C-alpha cells in the first residue's frame, strides 16, 4: 500500500515563482526523502529529512516535516524552466529495509 | 565512484514471451538492491528488494521473479509476460546497513508488452 501521497498531482507556474508540493503519510517513519524525475529517466535524490528534524535546506530547496500531522512539504524557490520534472516523496516502512514512494507531483515551469 | 547500469533500455515483447532485465552496480560492495515498476504517469511500485546474495523479498504477488546471482547483480525475470507487465522498470541501490537511506537509481528499462 502507498505510504506517501503527494499534493497537488500537477502544478504549473511561471518561471521565477516559488513551487510548493506537499506529502502526507500514514505511519511513523525514520526519515522522509524527496526525489526528482525528469521525463523518461531514473529518479535523483534531492534531500532527506529525519523524523527528529523539522526543516532542512539545500540550495533553492526547503523541506519541512511535521510528524504530528504526518506531512512534509517541498518548496522550490525562484523556479527555473529546468525544474520541470516530477517530484516524489518517499518514506521508510517501519522495521523494513525499503522505501515506499508516492504518486508524485508533475511540476511544469513556464518560461 | 559508484555507478548503476540497467539493460536493455527499451524492449517490446509479445504476450507470453519470457523476460530478463539486468542491473549491475559498480564501485561498492554488498549493496541493497531494489526493483521498482512505474506505470505511465504514476508513482513507483516496489517489486523486489535484496539485502544480500540469494536473499530476495517480494512485495507484490505476480508473474515476475527476481534473482541475485552475484553481489552486485540483480535480475528481473518472467517466464510468460502479460499485457499488464508493461511499464518502466527501475533498478536502484543503497549502501548495506543504510536500510532506508538515499537510493541511487538506474536509467530504467521501458517494457511494452503487445
């Protein structure tokens, strides 16, 4: 069963604007990760946030985690056309050696 | 540095034919290995994972199987393909003991079953 669910399913914004994607999950986690996938390619890891962390930054990326609400958000600031991709959150299933991915958010940046 | 290779990149197979997708990792030892499938425009479904040679965990009952004949080789197979097996298959690895740490993905194998 799916652990993480992203919202919205699709997002289209103008270049330079900020993009926010959300992820909700159902059970307790050790960490939550965000990945990016360009069309027809493999996924690339963006950022990992541990359950005892509330916010993390990496370049133009900002991730927050609210374990009480079982949710996370990914913010991309000052978006660029090259940010056009699908973005997935992934959570670890408790006690298991695996990551479970959500359905993803398709982000389109219009020049 | 570590690299992951998947092949073939694309294949078209008739219903009922066999399948073999291969994945190899270089530059590391005893990695955890994973096979995911992605339907068009959808998320990733975990099919199999392996924490060591000969150790395979299956997540979804289906007509697919996985094997790990060598430390850094992971093979996805089927004896008879179904139409529903079409999709984008992704192999991934992470460091042994990392459990649910960062995953490194291959470029994928796109399978079309006709």
